[in-house]
C-alpha cells in the first residue's frame, strides 16, 4: 500500500474506503515534521499523512473538510495557535471527533496534565532518536487503533496520565497532583 504525504494545499476530501488510517500531523518545526511524516508513512496501518504547520492551519483544514483524520498527532508549542488551544478547539467539535495524541518536546508533567484535561488521548515526549520515534508512534497507533480497526479513544479517562519517550523506555504514570516543581 502506498502512503500519501500531503500538505495543506494538496489535502483532499476523498479517500479510499479500503485504505488505512488518515493521520493529521500538526508540527511547526520542519525537521521534526519531516521525521514524523516518514515514521508515520512507513507504518503499514497508515495510508495518508496530512501535515499542518500550526493549530490555525489544522483547524481550518478540518473545518473546511480538506481532511477527515482518523487520528491527530499535535505539537504543543507552535506559533499562531498552540497545541493546547487546538486541543480545546477540536474537543469542542464532537461531530468531528477523532483521537488526539500530543507529541511534544516538553517533558513537563504539568503539560501532560493540561493536555489530558483538553482531551488528548495520549501525551508523548519526542524521543531523541529516529528509532525511538518510530516506536512511540507505532505504539500510539496500535493502542488507539488496534489492527487498523475501530478507533478506541478513552472516552471517560481515569485520572492518570502517561508520558512516553525521553522520560523513560516505558510509559510512566503521572499522578494528577504532580506539579512541574515536584
């Protein structure tokens, strides 16, 4: 199966019913965006990756029907509209509901908690190596979209949060009362 990588200008509404997942990657850093698109593109469950350079562009693409993502990977620190505001905007549109995974360089438990409170399904700290990036993206996709089947976002998330990537080789549970200074 060939994977398409599309920019905002190239995004289209049509997608094959038999194809894999359509992923929206929201990332302002060009180098990170390239690596994320490559890692997602090599995943056999993914048929299309659409890239938006910030929250405003991602929101416009979804609102205008240019993309109907099955899953979104969202950076937190971006110009114009950051990831926190984008999470709130997407969460306030239940008719466009899709799982949202935060993929950020922040290892702050506070950022993880803020993201989860804004309906992020997972929070992943960007890993230091490309191999680890492939692994954390694959793990997130498999956990949220097992075997490419029905999406399983946590509707009623319990009060625990996950950090993956740089913090540890395994996900680490972070209690909701942990703060940045702890």
